[in-house]
């Protein structure tokens, strides 16, 4: 009975063009990779600043293992709260300009745990229609009323806020740089509406951390909104090149999450090597602003070239370029044509994105060379329908 169901479900996925499989990567995560035994130009990594293979992160990890061992052996509230956790959290708070920070094991755990800690039954959470799956799941787990507003639609958001007066607590959640579309949330408008209608604001900076000037702290910091955003979250595994995630905010928020957030409480804590890498990465982001400039330059060069070839890229403004295709099967066919020619640009299909909006999610790195970008543009030209 069970096997029959599984086979039917797998066949359904294949017929709909939604079947997925794992690809094997050999070697490090650079601007090129060895994918299933073949070297290709890599436009499908979140290693935006090229730190995932930086020697400073490797040396920090090795030193941490030598001093603290490999694992922590427990959750933070038992015996797994190590010196490096607190050092990393102090570093993050300084980086983000907040009173405090708290490290989590992944961005998914942050969003599912924090949203469901801040609001519950009787409250209302307002979520952008294109928010990440982890935010969506956090909203569901909270048991609060969920008001989904149109993507970046502030009139819709305000209308939902006006109707939510009886709510005990209100929380607006949005990504700052959207992971699949590469566009920016109007954070100043969101914060203004939150203050007008008595709502908290939580901003997911997973793809903005490390990328925005003046110091890589994210879009919230660039806009000077740090004191007006209740929760800032970010990850250590994208532009910062390692693993894990964090929230930054007030000391009281940190204490509440330590006591109430299930995804923080009931898990073994991050190992020493991971935390040491996070500390090293934040130091590098501050010392090497040229990486952000190189990322911006590479993104604009590829964006202009793809526009010149007639490709549609949506409203992307940073290092995430959604090359819109629409149909899931056509999207994967284009991805395969590019891959055969040595360019890896992964196809994104439902349920990650809404039906009819399948696209290649092209991501740039600071370490891509002009030669690689020019070669990729020639390949996109050859692969075009």
C-alpha cells in the first residue's frame, strides 16, 4: 500500500515537471564547480562574497576544533552553551547595531520558531505573498490568524492592518531582499505602517546580509531602520560562507526566545568550528568592502547582458537574477541546455515559486571573473529558444 502510493506520487511529479534529484558537487563552492563529474560555471550558489572557501574561515574552524573539540554535546540550555556562542552573538550584535543577538542552527529554525513565539492564537501575523517557505510555516505553526498581503503591496497591507484591530498582538514579516525574485521590500513604508497600527516588524535579511553598504549589515541598516525593526534575522551560510543563523534585537527579545522558542530550546547547539567561521566571516565583511563592490559590478554586468539578449529578469536589483520562463518543463529544458554547454543555472519550480512563474534563479558571486561572465552570456545566447 505504502510503496504503491510513493510510486504514484513520484510519477505525478515527473509528469508535472516537478521531479527533483540531488546533484553531486566535488571540490569547493567557487565561481566554478565540478558538478556530477564535470566542471561548470556556477551561477547557482548563495556564496555571494566568495567566503565559503576563504582560508581565514578554514583556519578559524581548525583552531576552534583544536581548542574546543568537534561537537557541543547538548542544547544551549543544558551544557551546550560555549564561549564561542557568546562571542559570536556579541559580534553579530555589534555588526547589526543591536543590543543583543541569538544564534540558531538554521534560518528555517529561526523563522519557524520566532514567528510562533511572538504570536499565537488570537493574534494576527501579516506576511508578504512571496515570503520564504520557512516564514509561511512559522505563520502556520503560530496558530495566529494569517493575513497574506500582495507582494510589496503596501495598500493591501494597510487594508489588512485596518481590519485587524481586535488582534491582541500584530506582527508584520517580510524578507528584505527576496530570495527568488531579487527585489527589495519597501521597509521604510512597512515600518511606518507598523508604527501607525501598533504592529511589530520582523525582517528576514538572509540574502541581504553581507551585501549592502555601508558595512554589509543588511538593508535594514542601510536604511537606518535598526531601532524601528523589532526582529532582524539573518544567516551565516550565504554571503558569510559558513552555516547557521541568528536574530538581532533587544536583550528582552533574546531572553524571551531563550525561554520560549522551541526551535532554539530543543536542539543540540552549533559546533565550535561553525561559530568560529561566523566570527571570521563578519570580520572579513568589515575589512574587505571591495567584495561587495565586485559582487555589485558582476551582477550589473550579467544583468545588462541578459537584458540585451531579450531575457526577462523581473524587478531584480541585486545579485539574484530571476530569468523568467513560466512553464516548469520549459524552465528545466533551458537549464539543461545551459548545463550541457558548461553553465549551471538551476531551475526553480512550484511549490518554491507560484505556478506559472518557473524561472532560472541566477546568482552572482564577487569572485566571478569577466571571462566567466562573458562566456556565460555567449552560452545564454546559444541556448535561447
